[in-house]
C-alpha cells in the first residue's frame, strides 16, 4: 500500500512524498498505533480521527519524518489534516491487514 503526503503552499500542492507500508519497521507501526489509540475511539469517523491527530501532533511528527524520508518539520506544518487522516488510516489498515493485529471491538 502506498501512502502519500502532500505539501501545500496555499491551495497549491508544491511537493509530494510517497512511502510504501511494506518498508515500515514494526516499531514505527506499533508506536503510531500506541500514540493514536484507535481502540479507544467510539466511532472512528473523520472528525474523531482528526481530533486525535491534532492532539498527538507533536508525537506524530517524528513518525511522519520516519515514514517519509526527507520531509521536514516545516513541510509537515504545510500539509492538510485530511491528508494526515489518510496516512494514519493507511498505517492502521496495514497493521490490521498485514500484521494480523486485532481490530478494535466496539461495545
């Protein structure tokens, strides 16, 4: 699975980084899942995921820099939350599908 991080200048995409989930270390995936705590989410909708990403943004920045080699902290500031949702959902799907991690159970 390919993940894409788009860097914007206003409304214009000025740079795009891509990464393949197959290249991720288990440690990165594990740390991202621990930081985001998908299992604690009630609905998993985009608003809830976005809120979690914003809340954990300082923790997630180093992971983004590991996932997308060459991206800078300043460039990460110029991406869209929607794009970050797509990236971290992709990491979650990879963890669940490829690594056999148990999907969170809703009560």
